[in-house]
C-alpha cells in the first residue's frame, strides 16, 4: 500500500472563480509534489486551449492558477496507483473535507475533473448517469460542472470532446 503521506498541494484562495476537483493524486504526481504531473495527462493543455488560462502552465506552475481565479484540490488527498485503491472511508472523509474547503473558500463554481469524482462526492450509484456539463446540484451556493478526466487512462472521450467540455466551463466563466 502506498504511503498515506504522499499527496499534492491544494491550490486554494477565497472567492475563486472556479475550483477544479480531482479524485485523488496519482503516485507520480505525489512523488513530484505537483497536481496532474503525469505527462500523459492533458489537464494543463486543456486549461490553456479552452481559454481558461491565457498561457500553457506546467504542473510546477500550479500556484499561478490563483492569478487566474482558479484553484485545485482533490476529493481524497491520499495518493494511490488508481481509484481501485480507495475505500469507502477515503470517500466519506474526503466528502467532509471537501465540503469544508468549499464552505471556507466560497468558489463561485466547482468543477469535478471526471464523472467518477462527481459520482463519489454526491455518493451516487455507479449506474446513475452523470453527463458532463453543468449539474442541477449546487454545493454551498457554487454552480457545479463536470468535465472529462484528462488522464491518459481515460479512453471514454477524444481530446476534441474533452476540449469542448473545458470550453463550456470557460464560456460559463466568460473567458472564451
């Protein structure tokens, strides 16, 4: 079992335009100490190409998200090889911690990076359909969106489809 001390930093500040939420850090990201550090993950490229940030950032530039009114955290802080290594207690504790962060920092929008993280936060059954895009729920007054998980393991969406979903968020923030 990977060390529970492996994690990535939260990128948080009060009153963000949007808070992006991953499910949990992968081992490579945790070892590098930066979010979405795996080169196979298209997160940073999608943020730029969608218009959410004006320049392409690298994982090492993650704190610069705050300059653009964006933040980043995970539902579960503990790094693992994959979500199959997370248990019910990880999700239960993660939901409580994430709700506390959202209540404290008051982002205007919450963006779940992946259907699985949204389903896990709202504790929905695997059979419950969750489309990408804006969701009917709010969290502590924040609008809720879902974008595809840009992990190299996610074969459910083409890059063009992922980019369009990130552009939906950019348009909602009036950045596109």
